[in-house]
């Protein structure tokens, strides 16, 4: 680096903030138990669901090659993209509602970044030891012990990450055949790419980037503040009760010493996965994991002070010294009621739409190569292509009829057999006598009905061209 000339100002700036590695201290307590319960729940669901069989197939499979999505007994086709849009709207409104009610509940308990960071940290602690041991190990010069511990940690991390990548791809390609391809070393290029991509993303995000993802990469962290209001529940330090902070012996009367309840032990900072000090107030880096609540409650127990110096509370509640009853009463407010009502409405409409869905879909397309033509007997013929989709899990036979013009008829086999969860395109020549209509386009209707179940029927319109 060049020497700075005396009297000259050094205006060089780093484009990147230097990050100090964070060594979160392990914590136990009520919220930690909830966090781990959710880790178990979400991970058992994620790693297990793709292996669950259903009607001879994978229970949950987003089969991109076949363009069919299976979710237990429900089968979605590309034509059902409407439900995907509804699902996205439901997710957005759920996020609005839960953020308005409880701040970053999703980030702290269910976000994959939090969940995998928690798992990776647990592995790190099991192999390298406590927070102090990990810090010491990182400062030590290279040694055989250090090499063994680091290799073991990264080995287990990579194994978990690759299994995660494999599981992720197993939701898009049948997982049993994917497993066979892996074992026989015959994976396709796309499957290999996505397993490695998702696996390496998990390894990098949960092993290295950790809180950086929440701080700098996650857009939710940036816009969540607009969903907060003074009645939103957030992890809060009660400064009025805690300050002035300072160390003291357990037996001493801290009030007589002019001190607050905070003993300034710094444990709330040591357990924080994003390395912030909640005593500085609400910060966008706070993911609402509540680790600092558990940690501080333990300190309060040791000091024999009441718990809750750091607790879930609201801006208003802290200001106005509200208790639990008033806080709960303010959960219902115009914003949350409106979000809740819209959410209930969309969920209801989606559930109704799915329940009322017919297991039959029909698309009618006129054959572009042959418009109207005259055939034997002077009849006028139009050719139509009917794509009939049997969305049910049993084979079906359908009868096709046509109405709309005098003497209209189909000059082909009317009964069509379609295997379960399949589609067939059939060519339907439709004929009418020449006196059935004037020159131009006429509205006609195709009726496709399942043989043996009159309720499964589709009435689809089309246009017939008279020359
Ligand atoms: S854990 Fe509690 S007592 Fe200790 S520094 Fe944090 S707020 Fe103060
Ligand atoms: S301040 Fe507390 S709640 Fe926020 S991220 Fe840190 S430990 Fe979690």
C-alpha cells in the first residue's frame, strides 16, 4: 500500500462493510423449544413428504416433464394456473397479516434461511464445541486437531446440503427414480445441475452467509417496516425497566444503587444470530427469533428478578405500560381485520374452486388446415380438434355430442376412452345440411359426458363456418 503523504487526506473507501464473524451462543428456553419444534416439523415435512406414496405414485410431485402437479388426491394441469395465482395471493396476504400481528414471525421460526442456519449451527456446535471453544479454535494456528474438526464439520454440512438439494429435485422428478439414477451414476444434466445448485446454495447460505442473507439479500427485511404499526408485537427491550444498566451482586438492592434491571451481562447479544444488541431498540436486522428473550429470562431467573426485561410487546404497550390483556385487545384493529377478512375470502374461494372442480377438461380448437368444405351428400363439414383431459385417477369413457344447428352431427366415433390422468386429442368432423344456416360463423356446442356419471359433463362452445 502506498504511503500517505503528510497533510493529504486519505479518501479511499471500501465498497464493502467488513463483517465480523458471529458466533451465536446456544440458548434454551420456551421460544427455543418452539423454534426447534418448527425446525423438526418443517424438515420432517420437507424431507419426508416426497417419499410418501399415494395411489401408486408420489403423493406430492410437481412433474414438470408431464406438466402435471400432484398434491395427494388433487391433480393440477397447466390450465389450473389460476389456482397457483390464488396460492401466491394467499401467501402474500398471510405475510401481511402475520407481520402486522407479530412482526417477523415467519423469519424467526419458519424461514428456510433461519431453519437451515439453526441446523448448521447445531452441527457446528456438536463438532467444534461451545461458542467460546469455536472462537478459540478459529484463532488457533493450523493443527491436526483443527484440520480434523473443520473437515468433519464441512463434511457433515456438505452431506446435509446435498441431501437437501436431492430432496428439492425429488419434488420435480419422481424421487425413487432420481435415487436410482444417483446410485447408478446416470443422472441427467439438469437434475445434476439443480441438485448441485440447491445443495451449494444451502451450504453457502446456512454455513457462511447466515445473517448476511437476512441483512442484505432478503427483500422482506427491507419492506416489512411498512407493515408494522405501533400495535405490532415485536421483540422489545424494556428500557424504562432496564436502564441504567450495570453489573451488581445478586444480593444488592439495585434500585437503591440507582440502577435498572439490566445487569449488562451481554448474553442477549451473544445469543443473537444477527449479532445486534436489542437494547439499542428495534433494528431491521432483528429477525424476531426471540433467542434474546430466552437468554435474558434465564439471567432474570438467576438474579431473582421478574422475567420479561426483553419480551414480545408493542410500541404502544411499552409507552403506555399495558399488560397482556390490553396488548391482546389491540390485536384486532382495522388493518388486521381487513387483511384477515380478505384472506378468509380468498381461502374460501380457493377451497370452493378446488372442491367444485370437474375431473374433466375439454378444449375445442378448430382445425386450421381445413376450414369449411363440402362432402358427400352435399353436407358442409368443419373439422374440430377436441383435447379431452381425464383429470381423475380412474380411466374414463366419454360420449361426445354436438348441438346448435339443425341436423348437426358428428361423422366419427363418439365414444372416447381416456386412461387415468391423461389427455387425448381427437379429430371430430362435424357436418350439417347446407340449409342449416346462412353464410358465416354459427355458434355450436360440444357436450362431453362421462359414461356412468352424468355429473361429469362439459358444455363447450365453438364456431361453425358455413361457406
Ligand atoms: S441478557 Fe438481559 S440482563 Fe443481560 S445484558 Fe441483555 S438485557 Fe441486560
Ligand atoms: S435481537 Fe433478539 S430477536 Fe432479534 S435477531 Fe437478535 S436474538 Fe433474535
